[in-house]
C-alpha cells in the first residue's frame, strides 16, 4: 500500500547550523518549491558566511490542518 501525504503547500527554508532559519519562503506546489529552493541557493551564494558554517536548504510540506 502506498500512502501519499496531503498538505497545503510547502515551506522552503535557507538555514545554517549557527544562525538557524535565515530565510523562509512559501510554495504552493512541489515544482514551485524546487524552483524556490534554487533561488535560495543563488541567494546563499551571494551572502557572507562564518568560517565553517554549514548552510542548508530544506523543503518541508505544510501541515494539512
């Protein structure tokens, strides 16, 4: 049996291990979430980071309620 999660869109988060969530954006579809994640990666490339800081992008499905 395959179960599919049903949510109301996605959160795309640019975060670091030292600063936490730096930027959060909303997306309605999974395709839009991936496109937004690419945009946040470009934003991350232009920012200044601490030496050794770990930068990540997360795509999270929003809650159903």
